[in-house]
């Protein structure tokens, strides 16, 4: 919002600002990706985040308690809140209502008074006008000053002024409702809103804004509705993360501190797993790259736990201190700060730069955690024991790792089962990780040995969610993968050393195959996340059926294609349909033609959108509690497929 003093309303001023408005929204239409990241599914959902963020800002300012979102059958979305209602007064400088200025001016999200926190301003944070520009139509309803105000836009152009309509009924409170239809000329592929994507984000927002009620209704399907409201805020978030795990102590640690510099909230609880799940947020934005709040938290955690353990003689005088990694093993934690002027840095602008926040988080965590431990000696002991166990396992793992490094990495011996390619150029080279020796044999014969390497895995690899590092690194199949990829593992992983820029998982198209694939993906996600982030990990798509018709073979990859192929061939029962039970059933030539030949194959690239989502997914799939896992697979079958994609 232009907060500069209102200048004299001369005719030329009016023209100038009108032209600016037009140019602004035109720029958005010309290059939508610059403003919302993409015109794919992410950009589409971004439109909703942009509008809902305005409602959340209103909640942060203390005026809004409920947000309701509906997805309508025509793929339009409405967002409604019970805040003050967007300002409706006339703005002299623009000769327009404030509403229209907000809806047609880029970055007009700023607060009039410069007070309070804002969600927007993070990753994209471009304001409602961008949504307006990219919507075929958008309708506003503002309940404020005793009346209902309405206005409609088409592709960002107002269709008439903001109109003051009927009086508010008794009991009808203030608020804002925006309904919009994403412009099909911008979001070209048929794109629909995903209930799962929307609901997951709203649940996260509800966790991060204690007490705020967010409900979502999907009118496209019956009975698809959720409501989130958490009186415990991020305390409930941590409990949710640990839902599928076994906590090692009862009470979720929680602190809240309001300070001149900003508000801090920390919640944590240890579980008996081996990974840490520490999520950080600044003004509700997920700071994937960490930053000042995370550094402050880590420093305080390491120091306070060590101090306590020494004071209670749980670490002996001549023993080493526990490391940060030891202490964070099995830790589920959420750190959320709210700042007046957050500085976002880093490659993806998700690293918090405000240096003053480190001390703030550090001192509050030190103090509250020391008290927490003093007051609950039983829980404190369980936490320290968990870290001591981690320390022992880590020392053992270090020995194993040294052996691996000496044995494989340093002398650059490759595993015996690997049929390497002749190319030494990682950019050209591909590693196929193949399920079973027989499929491995076909792949070895069928491949193009110039640039395709084959590593067969025997049976199931170890489930890394259920084993500590020591065991993981002692597993032969895992050792073979690590040394074939050649870039090390864990903290010492170096993507620059990676011997292949494509690592392709090729498993049977059945339940066992998908289980093995999940196991390998879990291992990679936990121990070489950079490999996935770099986009080096792929999934091969072997065909499900071979349709033979008039002596020609047609390979088919799913049931829908099977029906289509049969229709197309007008086979009328004259075709022979063979189902491939596994990769091993294909001869080398078939395997090459259908699954490995770059000319014909489809590879699905593995991407992990949000670390928190991925973490939840892997824990639910691979953790040891059966019930949540079953539920999760049922509820997220589509997402699991997306994750693979
Ligand atoms: C469904 C979307 O946009 N709600 C909303 C937006 C605003 C206000 C209240 C608001 C803010 C302020 C004062 C203030 C906005 N105001 C602005 C601007 N819901 C939705 N609810 N009064 C009302 O921040 O001071 C932008 S959005 F620019 F006026 F501040």
C-alpha cells in the first residue's frame, strides 16, 4: 500500500496512478510465473494462499477468529473471514475506494499504520491484486460500517465501483469474502484444486495460530470437509508429529515469550525414533533453510541438556559432552517466531536473517528448558538417556563409516554387483537400481553400457526408520548403494562427487516393488536428501501389459491405456493380452525398449515439496505403528503417487 502522504489530487496525478495500476496488472498477466512461482498446480494453489494470508494477517492483528474456505463445483474458490472487513473508504489520491486500490495495485498489501505482523512478504507475498489479475472473475463482499459492500472484477478490471448495499442484519458481523475463478487462459492444463494440498496447509496455519478456526468445504464431493482449531497451537503440532511414534516422555515442552523484538514460541517432545523433525517458521512462513531462530534453539538445547546431565552426574566428569546431533535424535520440535520486519535470505528465501532473534530464542529456551527439566526429573532422565544411547550408537557408527570409507570410497572400489557404465561423465551417466538378481540380469543385457550402470538389490533393504545409523551403515545392500553413488552419506555427503546425475529406481509394478521403492526412497531421503533436492532421483515406469495384435506388440502402462489401446486397435477379442508380473519376465530387449531406452521411456522425477510433509509421509509409511500407517495410505493414496512423481 502506498503509505506516502496523500498528495494534492490534481488531474495529472490521477492519470499517472491509473496508468501505473494498468501497467502493474498487465505485467502480472504477461509473466504470471514471476509473481506466483508457476502456472502449474503450485501457482494455482498459491492464489488461495495469497487470499487466505490476508485473513491470517487480520487474525494476527487480533480481529479475526474464523476463516472459511469453499471449493465450488466450477473450480472457483471463496475465502471468508470475520475480521474488520477490508477498508472501503475513498482514497483521494487514486479517486477510488481503498478496496479497489488494494485489488488493483501491486504490493498494496501493506498496513496503513505500519503496525503488527504480516504473513505476506515471504516467498511470494504479492497481495490480492495478483490473484485478481489472474482470475477470470473475482467477487468481493465486505461487511463493514453497518453495510454490505460488493464489487466484481473480470481479469483485474473492475466491473463498476464498489457498491454499498443492504444493511447488516442483527448478529451479522464484519468481515471479508472473496470468491474467484482462476483464469483458464493462464492455468492452461486442466487444473483442479487438491483437497489434500489445501487441507494440509490450513492445518499447518491453524497449528501456527493458536485458537484460529479454519474450515474447508469441498463442494465438488459430498462429505469432504474439515475444520481445524488448536487451542494448544504448536504444542498440538508437536503432538501431531509424534502421533505415529512413541514419545519417550509425557509432557510436550512449551514456551511462549513476547518481547520488543518479537514473539517466540517453542514446542518439543522426544520420541523413540532416530530422526529429528525440527520445523521452523517466521511469520507463519516455513523457514526450510533455518536461520537465526534455529541457531538460537540448537545452541540452547545443547547447552542446557549438557549442563543438566553434568549437574545430575548423568555424564561423568571425564566423559565427553553430548553433541547436538545426539541430543536431537528422535526430537520433534516446532519453533515459531513472529517479527515486525522479518528478513528472509538464502537460496529459496526461506532462511531467517534477523540476527537479534538468535539471542531471543536462545535465552528463552535456556531458561524455560532448565525449569522444565528441574520440575520433571523422571522425564528429564528419559530424555538424557535417549541422548546417551544416541551418543553410543553414533560412536559405533563412526567406526563402521570409517571402515566403509577406507574400504570403498577412498580406494574407490566399486561394489561387486555393480555393472558400471563406461562413461565417467556424471552428466551423461545413469545408475539403475534394480529389484532382484533376475531383473538385474535382464537389465545388464538390455542396457546401453556406454552410459547406463546397473546395481541389482537382493530382496528387501533395511527399513531405515526402524534402525539406528550403525545398523543402517552395516547393511550390505545400503553399502553397495552408497559406494556406487560415490558421494558419501549423511553429513559427509558431497553432491559434487556423485557419479551419476540420474539414479533410477526400477522395481516391479506390484506391492512388493512399491514397498522396496519406498524403502530405498526413505533411505535416500534420510541420508542423501541433497540427491533428491538436486532432482537426480527418478522412478522407472515398466509396462503392465503387452497387447499382441496382428503380430505387433503394444506395451501398455496402466488400465486406462489398456482400454484405450484395445479400442484403438478395434481388437474385438482378437488381441492377446499378457500381464507382466515382474521385470524379470521381460527379456532384455523388451526391458530396453519399454523402460530403459531414453527415446521411449517415461521417468518420473522424485521431488519432495515440503520437508514437513515428506517427513510425515515417510514416518507414517515406514514407522512401526500400524494403525496410522494404514490410515495414512488410505487418506493420501493420491499424494503418495504424487510424491513418487
Ligand atoms: C478473504 C480475504 O482480505 N481480509 C481483510 C483484509 C484487510 C483488512 C481486514 C484490514 C486491514 C487493516 C485495516 C489494516 C486488508 N487491509 C488492507 C489494507 N480477507 C481479507 N480484513 N482494516 C482492515 O491492516 O490496517 C489490505 S488487506 F491495505 F487496507 F491495509
